[in-house]
């Protein structure tokens, strides 16, 4: 079913979030049209695929910030962000704190 295919895509994203992931590749995994894929994905996860990928990546960042002393540049590289600046911008937008501020508050 379509929902099973969407869950297969979600599992793929959860396992490969640190790699570059293109929407077209996710769509191809299902055999759906891009429009139908986006619609069904949003029905299942209450967010578009790109937001889901960002959420998975930010959860991985949060865990690394809480559990390691890795440099932010290394955290960014390990979680699929282009660089530390990109990570900081997205993290602050979504979580309300910079990664450094988050780390200090959650250690």
C-alpha cells in the first residue's frame, strides 16, 4: 500500500540522514508521482518530506550535543548539514537556540 511505501521511505531517511538525500530518489522508491508522494507523506507524518529529513537530522544533532564534546563542524558533517554555519542557522530557526547554547543548557 501507499502507506507502507511511505514508511519504507521514512526508514530509509532514518538510516541514511547523514547522506545527501534528494526528493526525487525518495519518490522513485515508491513509484508514485511527486505530487501524490508529497500528499501521502504529509498525511502520514503531518509534515512534508524535507521537514521530516530536517527533523531527523536535528534529533541526531541534539543527541550528539548532549552526549559528546565533538566540534560543531564535525557534528554538522556527521548529520548531513553542509557546514557548521548551515547547522547553526537551521538549528536556531527550529529549536530557538544555537547548537552551542543548546549544548550548554543540556549538559
